[in-house]
C-alpha cells in the first residue's frame, strides 16, 4: 500500500470504526505502556527501599525533578499530538509534519538546558525539592543520572504522543514496554550485584530511556509513522510554536504543579521524619500504577476524540467519551477495592521492617482508594478538552487536582490535623476536582449538541 493510501486507510479507521472497538484497540497498548512504566517506577522504589528508609525517601524527592522533565516533554508532546490528530482528521499532512518536527527538536533543546542547569546546581535543587540532610546523599546520587537523560526523556514523550495521536498506539507501546522491562532487569544488577547503590537505579533508568527513545525514533526513520520528522520542517514562524504551547499548556500546568505539589508534600511530610517521606513516596508510586489504568484508557480515547472532532463527527466524540468514563470507573473501582482491603500488606512489600512507614502509608493508601475512582470522570474530561482544542478549560482542569485545590489543602490542613492532613490532602483534592470537571463537561456537551444541530441544518 502506498503512503497516501495508508494514510487514507488510517483516517477511515479513526472516523468510521465503532468507537468502543476503536478505543479498546488503542487503549490496550497505551494501558500496557502506562502499566509497565508504573511497574518499573515501583520497581525502582522497591529495590531502592532495600537500601533503607532514607533511600526510599530520596526516590520521592527526585520524583519532583522527574515531574519537571516530564512537564517539558508532555507540554510539547501533548501539544503536538492534539494538533496532529485534528490536522490528520482534516487531512492536512504537511501541517502535521511541521508541528511534529518543531515539537521534537524543541524537546531536545529544552531537555539539554535542563541537564546543564540541573547538574550545575544539583545540591541546591535537591534542597529546593524538600530533601532532608539524611536523604540528600541518596537524592544527589539518584538525580545526577536522571538529569543526564533529560533530553532523551523529553524527546521520547514527544515521539510517543505523536504516534498515539496518529492512532498507532501499538508502536509506542513497544518502545515504552521494552524500555520498562529492561529497567526492571537492570535495577537489581546495578544496585546489588555491581554494588552501585541508589546510583545504580538511576543508571538503569537512564539506559532504559535511551533504549525506548531509539525504538520510538526508529518508527519515524523507517516510515512507520504518518508524521514525518525533519530539521527542515522545523518552523521559523511563531504560529506553530504558539499552537503547540497553547494546547500543551494544560500538560505543563498539570506536570509542573505535580512537581510543586510533590515538593509541598515532601516538605510537610519531612516534619514527621524520614518515615513519613518514605511512606508517602511509596503510596505515590503505587497509585501511579492504579491511576495508569484510567490514563491508559484516556490516551486511547484522545486520538479518537481529536480525529472525529476535526472531522466534525460530533456524535462519535460524545460516544467515545462516555465509553471511556464507564470503562474507567469499573476498572478503577475494582482496583481500589483490592487496594483498600490489602493496604498494609502492599506498603509492607517495600519496607516490611519499618512499622512506622507501614502505619503511615496504609492510612494514606486507603484514603486515596476511596477517592481515586472519581478520577474516572475528571481525567477523561481534561483529556476531552485538550484533544478538542479547548485550551483554557483544559488548563483550568489540569491545574485543579494538584494546584488550585491540592496546594492550599497540603499547606493548611497539616497545621490543623497534623500528619493526617498530609495523608488526606490528595483525596480531598480529588473530590473537589470532580465537581469542577462536571461543570466544564456539562458546558462542553451543550455546545457539542448545538454544533451538531447546526451541522444538520446546513446539510
């Protein structure tokens, strides 16, 4: 099949296949990718936790740094992906190439700047991220290698999102999954066999990121992608950059605020000792795994929404959204019930000899299990706004969970109810985020219905 025929076949697949079948076919690889990524993040935490409570806390500290790197990658990746899916829905191939190339080379540039800045001020950066004197040596050893990989990590997020936006989630899954499996295998080798300690975990992560990047890039170099990347296609005009940043800005807010929120969490948890920092770090990593289910389904939904919104097939946009919400709610509820029942046992897998870590972590874990199913509506609503180009609404929703609501709660509540305030901050924020998501959703669906009615009148 020639390239133009293949592109037309992909367009027809994205705009004509029944939405439930289409989302499932796209969500399976994206969910697997998210689960594997979460598993290797948990594997890092698990193997590092064998080095002690302070080392476990260091993973939580450096997570804030990784969130900053992810903020750059997701901003450019989600901004490019959303624009590309709608451009392909409008069958504007050359414009999609410009957006993709501009985002990819911008990610490499910004990632390199993060590397240079971070390595120049690594100790000060760790202090800023909420480390304690006993955690600092571990955090420094972990962060240095993560910073070396910043350009690769940023660019990988762009490549991954472009492939997903084209409806080629299986290709992105291969790169992320193989990298994740490699990381899990290398962790014990570098940490224990080669006796590299916490630095070994970071080196394993760096190597796995390089492998993932190489596999993802090969999809573009061998012509398996619709979007073509070329340095000659990088825009010299401001317009494409503005398009990418405008749509990607919600991701910048979400990931940037995730980093700030994690710093606030670490600072407030540190008041109660390394055990509290370690416990909240463990809970955070495990909930990344649970949340990856709805994120994976949502990432399967996004290109469907973008393609069909661009093609003015509004009924398919509506059907795909509600299918995503219902499926996500069922799966998230099932996982959270299991998590609630076995919370102490799950936390003890990481620090079985530290009863204080288990006690603090189990309560926080159960509180989040109660609230997390609410995200099965909030997260798809945010993704719906972003994939259909509603940048203002998407930005507000992206800021809500870990910014507008979480930061005031985590800064105030611990002063009222001590450590319990740290443990309850995220669940309370999730409940408030559901309320504001519902308001934006109602308004969007009303507008979508009006657009659909106007379209029918014109035809």
